C-alpha cells in the first residue's frame, strides 16, 4: 500500500488468509504519492450527485452500452450486473450500499453493504471485494474512496485513499482497483475514463421502479474530419502494400485505407502531410490469432469465439473466428454481457490506437456476423445464425459512438441489410463487391445524406462497363478495381463521377 506523504512510514505487505483475517508484515519505506488526475468534488457537486453520508445508493455504470448494469457483490467479491425492476429482491439488495463517512478520511466515503451490515467495499491485491470491518489502518484505508469529478466528464469517479491515482473500475464485469497505463490488464487505457465513472442512483433496495436514466454521453472534445464525398481513392490494406508505404511509397489516391496494425504512425503522418485522407482498417467482429499484441490476444479466449469466418470461395479465412457479440443486446445475460465487456475494452483500445497513430477515420470490418453462418467449427450447439440482428445493431452503434469519442470518423463496412438503421450513426460506407452482387442500391441512405461511399471490386478492367459506371454515378459511388490480395499500390482503374 502506498504511503500518503514523503515521510518514512510503515509500508504494509498483506498476506491474506480467511475472509476478514489478514497477516501484516511491516517495514520502513520512503516513497511519494502522485497527484490525483481528477479534481475533488465541491460540496455542491456532492449534493447534486446524491452522494450524502447516511443515504442508501446504487452505483450505476456509465460506459456506453452498459448503463443497465450496477455495482453489486456476489459472495465476497465485487461485480457489475444488470438490475431492473423485475430483478430478484436479493440482487437488488446486493446492488445497494449505505454511504458512510470514509473509515480513514471523513472527507471521503466508504460503502457498507445493505444486506451484509458491517461489511465494506475494499480493495485487496487490486481486486475489489466485500470484507468485514476490522478497524485497522490497513483495512480503513483500503475501504475509503474519495469522490472526484467523473474522469469521463460525467458522474463520479472514486479514487483510492491509499493508492492515489488508482480508481474503482469495472472490467469484464468484475470490480478492480485500476491505474491507467500500468502493466496489469485491468489498467488498460481503452475506455478507462468511462469504466471508472459512476452514476449515483437511488438504491434498488428502496425502489420498485426503473432507476433514473443514465447520464447523457459527453460529446467528443475533438472535431473529426469527415471523409470526402467524392474522391480518387486507393484500397491498400494488404501487408505487402502497407510494407511498401512504410518504406516510402505513396499511392496516387487522395483517400487511402491501410491496416491499423501494419502501418507506422510516421507513414500516416507523411501521407497526411501530403494531403491524403487516411482510413485505418481493423477487424471489429473477429479474433485474429496472427495478431501478437496483448489486446488482440485477449480475444482468443475460447468463450469469446464462435465459428471460423468463411470465404466466398467456400474456404475460411485462416486464423479468424467470429466474436460472440450477443452481450451487446438489451436484456443480455450476465455471462453474455461479461463477454461483451471484454470485446468492448479491446475495441476501445484499437480506436485509441487509431487516434494515436493519426488516422482520420476507421473501417471496422466483420460487423455483419448476424447475416453469416457462425457455426463452422464452432462450440457444440452453436446455431448457424447465432447473432441476433438487434445485438449486431447495438454493437455497431457502440462502435460508431466509440470512434467518434476518439475524434475519428467511421465508415460502415459492408452489412448492407442494416444500412437503413445504421447510416445516421456512421459518416459513410466502405463496401466490397456491391456492384458485382448488384446490391449497391441498399447504400441509397448514405447518398441521400450526402455521405461518402467507397466501393472496392476485386475485378479486372473489363468489369468497368458503361452500365456499372452509370450505377456509380447515380448512387455517388467512388469505385476502385484491384487485386483480391489488395497488394497493388494503385488500383487497376477508378470510376464514379457525378
């Protein structure tokens, strides 16, 4: 546990045994506390939040797509769970907390369980749990949380009294003490601010109606640059192609799509400086066993994966499996929602990477699992169409919101049958082979909204017939023809003028 000041004070090493019983080893140490990254709430802000000593409250998640979840205990561990008016009384009790003056600092707070009086929310080895108060300095500090302005710009964040800079965070439906950017997976930067911001709601143990509506999403502070509606463009996501650009090659198009992981930040800066609009590709709907970064490796957990991703030629895309996004739908089970939290966390980190690298927009691929057979070599009992349309819509809307929160424009990749529902949330579309399959008319909502539509066809020059050129002009399509491996620096041809 970190000391409060620069003075030499007892450092505590904790050896846990049974619940409520700790063995302490003491030694002298000297260290300093970092400054908290969020301001303490003013008395008026505390009153407005509903966080008052003696009240009974429930703590509501504010993260996009998960505002139906509340902090609760299960046994002696902290989790989040979906709670509503029809939930069992026991769950409502688990999700209700008595607000008391901080056990270690009366200017802060501690949370006593409503249905287990005398047990408090505390951290131990970074996991947040329910423990019996023992009135020791260690316990009192572990169970004291200082209210700060919500790190996301809404709600309240709770900073640990004895781990300054560390906050109460939900992660994979579990509660953790987390510090942004540290080495533990639970410290991952993706969606950190949202995951550590809580809405103070009326206690579920006292109410029988739905809780207050979640706070509004804070608008992004950065202004995104919209994709050009009409442009010569190049589709360059192939590994060989990206490698050439990292080596200094420059395509002729004014809009370029590149692989988020393969392209260097320096390459994006060079292309942007040359007047190019850079779109970054990543897979939002599949795991990829060839990605070696830690976030991508998290998606390889067997419980997150469904079947292999089929190719149009009857084969499969090697190393890719559909992700189980059913937990994004309203009313999803706790286990499904926990899977969705992992996926959301990984994808949020990818969008943050896109922002850091300097991408102007993103092209999230494989966002049409609902329309595909996801049962190929999947866990036993997986239906061919396992993903409901509603879950896909919810996930895709979250993706657009999360991209915008990073100051990125976002293009809907394929998924033509949901264009009518999703076009208001997206800044344009990037579509494969809609001319070849005669389905480009489904993109009309994007055209009518004056948004960019980029189409790639894996065909030779003879594909560019007068009839297809006419369709492109009518629907405002920017079309390129290229090789199926997407390794050409410049397309075979481009068309689409209106």
